């Protein structure tokens, strides 16, 4: 009932933006697809959460319908916009509405030119740009410019909000409020230096996003701009919050954020280079890129003609160049001194077409046209010279480029996977390859040799990580986990939750023992569940439920008097699975069924029963995110073992079980180390 529907809509939009939903599929049936795209397919769809997802799905579908309609209008405009019945309409307003709907979900960087936005828009719509007329192109560019001007206002407002919050944080001004009277900072964000540090990282990172700080800008340039926005001098900045070593919080966080953003920029550059390399190596993708390049060449040829006509028409009407621009043009290139005469005299165009282009001649800059024309002609000449090589030279060049791409492909994949793929995910090499292709937005069907090369690079990355993981000491070498990490049970006869109590919520290690034992028993495996109790467990005092300063005082007192807690009885559940009578086969089982680097170079702990069967420990490790079987056994005063298959139990220290069958008085604990592959 207290769920934020806006958050659900954003979550659904992020998930469904990466897939196509059949129109005939109803909203309820789309929810599993959302779970799958979010990477949480194991969760169940409950009656409480379904309405919120349905609301988000409907909002997404409405937005998608509006966007698709806008895309359809732009495509129709490109091919039919110059027809008389279309020109009779108010194309300016309709184009702005379509562009506004198409770009609404994108945050376009201010340093990105309007031309670049147009290129990206046409690539998104898969529309060839060379079929667009000059008049329509200018209408679309004007619409893009108007859309960005509107968005710039909201972006500036957001930046002002972040700067105001940053200024309040620097002076620890908890009384600062925004335009509607809401406090800019909460007590939790500023109550101590650590909280201020975390808040500063978040606020400064967001401010850099709105400032569009480039990773290529120097620290001095960014620092000067930041102080200017804060309306501060360097001296005034020295009077703000400081660490114990007298460094200001702003300077320390500024350096951290800059390093983090530089690393993110480097990772993105590598990722973009990987996409370009894969597209160049795959014949079908390379053909698509060549087709796009040919389309761009045709568009450039069209634009050269447009600019020549515009410059010639401007000459006929006596429109002068901008003086400063003309001077700069003459200084930069003496060969362009007579460009206007070349256009008007040597290239005798029919300029009557230009009158139909609806150009606002009162605001044109002919010098800009001349500069753009010269750049296009120089680029065309360079391309013509590159294709003038002999066929053998072209083949040799392509061969060298091919081997250069193959040489750098493993490095690019290794750097990308080190940044983007979580090593804790249990994915095979081919699954990681498919995930990588999905991240790049490319088809998973690529040229077979390229696919094998990429999978081999993924394999080498995995092996490198496995070697590094094996060289790293295992936490289990320090012994079993402390009982204080799971102290929920105080007796050996726990009360279990009902089954619906675990839906989408999970539990602790005790709940996991029951769950994994039930699961393995259902598929026919031999399992047993043990309850271990220790009456000599030392627990830290409970954390008080109060404001942050009370929690901090508790933590400080606890640190000063380490482990002077309360001794009490702690009981825990853990499961074991039977793996035959040959311990060495555990190694083969681990290699065959537990892929990934986190399983090797570790010691696996098990117990033997009277018949010589191996029982592998499946205890949950509460203090670690990544789990693995064979954890060290904890020390308990009493252990009771339950067998769900035979409905019998046994107590460590007794010579007979509940059925009167003889047993080992104490189960022997063994360990087996799994080395590198």
C-alpha cells in the first residue's frame, strides 16, 4: 500500500526498454518478463505487488505508443514531407511535437551538437539521411534546438538545486530549505563526518553530471568552475568542513569523484572500441556499417550541393560575410579566397530552388557555410585519395587492419568484463559471450571464427580471474564463522515459518538449511539436517533503535570494550548432503558441477558416518555474500542430526540412534583441498 508507483514505473521502463512486448500479451503476463529483465526471475509474483507492476506496464505501453506514433510521423516526413498536401500543413508544430516525444526519454549532453542529435535520431529510426531535403532538415534541426532549449531550463534548475545542497553541506547548514520549504539535508546526511562524506560523494557526483564535466578536462579547470558555481573563493573553501589531517572535505571528495569518473570514462571508451572492433570483424555487421558509410557519403555530396547553392544565392542577393569570420577564413586557408567566385561562376546552378527552402536570410552566416563547405570538400578529397590505391595495396591494408583487430580483441574483452560483469555470477564462457553481445546491442549470431575468438578471450579472462582467486587466501583458513553472526535461535527446537513466509523475502542460515534440505530431498538426494547448540557464545550488545548519534555512541563504546558482550546459548541449523564413500570424488563433483573461480583453491569440509559415507557441509555463511559448499564446521556443545528419509535422529556423543542402530560416537570431520585446474 505504501509502494511508490513512480519508482515502479521507472523500474518497469528500464526493464522493458530492452525488449519487445507483443501487443496481444496482456499486462499481467508481462510481469514475468519484467522480472526476467531485472535479473530476478526466481521471485514470485504476489497479489500485493502485481497491481503496481501492472500500473507501470500500462504507463510504459502508453508512452511507447506515443513514441512509436512520433517515430512514424518523422519517417513519413522524410519520404513525403515535400509533397504539396504535406507542405500545406503546419509542419513546424507537428515536427516539434514528434521530436519532443522521440527525445523525451533521453538526457542529451549540452556539448553534443544539434547535428549529432539528428544523426543519432535517424540512426534510432533506421532512416537514411540522404533522402531528406534541405528544408525539412532545417525544420527538424530547429525542432531539436527548441526541444533542447526547453530541457536546458530544467537541467539548469536541477544543477542549481545540487549546488545549493552542496553549499549547505559545506557549511553544515541543516536549516537550508528549497523553494517549497523542504529541508535540503536530513539529519542522517550530516550528523557526523562519515555521513557528510557519503552525502558529499552523492551530491558532487550528481552535480558533475548536470555540469557535464568531461573526463578530459583538467582538475584545475573543473575546480575553478565548481568554485564559481558555489560562489566561493579558494580561501573561503578552506573554512569549510575538514578531516583530521586538515584537508577540506570538498577537496578530498572532489579528487575521489574525479578519479571514479575518469575510470568510468575509460571503461566506456574501451566498451565503445570493442563494439567498433566486433562490427568491423563480422562480415554482416561490417556490411551494415559500409552501407551506413555510403549513405553518409551520399548525404555529404547532397550537402555540398546545398551549400554551393546557398552561397551562390547569397552572392546574387549581395549578402555579405561576417567580417570576423571572413578574416579568419582567409587566414586559415588561402586556397579558399575565391571560393565565392568559384561557386557563382564556375558552378552555374539554378538558384531558383533556393527560394523554396524558406531560408531566413536576415540571420544567415555565409562564412559558416563557406567553412563547412571547405571541410566537406577536403573530406571528400581525402576519401577519394584513399580509394585510389591499387587493389593489392587495399587488400594488404585490410589484412593488416584485420590482424590488428584480432590482436586487441582479447584485451578489450578482458577490460570490459573486468568492469561490467560480476565474477560472482555463475555463467559459462558462452553465456558470458551472449551477455556481452546483449550489452553491446548486437545480434548473438556472428561469424563463427569471430565467435570462437571472443569466447576464447572470455575463457582467458576467466582463467586469469581463477588464478588470482586461487592466489588469494580463503576466509575459511581462519576457521569457522563466529556464532554471533546468526544468533536468532536460543534453543534446539526452532519454530519454523510457514512456506508463504519465505516468498520474495528469504531468511537467515537456519531457514536456508531447511530450504536446501527440502529441495535436495525432493529430487531424491540423501540429506540430513543438524541442530547445533553452544552455551558459551558471546554476543555483542544489541544496537539501539534511535537517532544516528545514539547508534554511533553504541558503536564507539563497543569498539572501546571489544567483545565484552553477553554469554548466552546460540543454536543453529545446517544441512549436509551425502556424496558416496569416496572422498576424492568430491573433487570431480566440484569441477563438474560448480563452475567458476570461487570454487577452486579452497578446502571443503565433510563428515564421515559409521558406513563410511561422505556428508558434505552445506552450512550458510551469514557474513559473506558469495556462498559455497564445504564450509568449516562450527564448534557446538551439542549436535542433533535429523534424517528426513528414515525419520530418525541421532545425538553426537551417543553410541546408538533413535532407532537403536549403532553409530559413531563422534562423527569425524575431514577436509579436502581442490587445487587449480
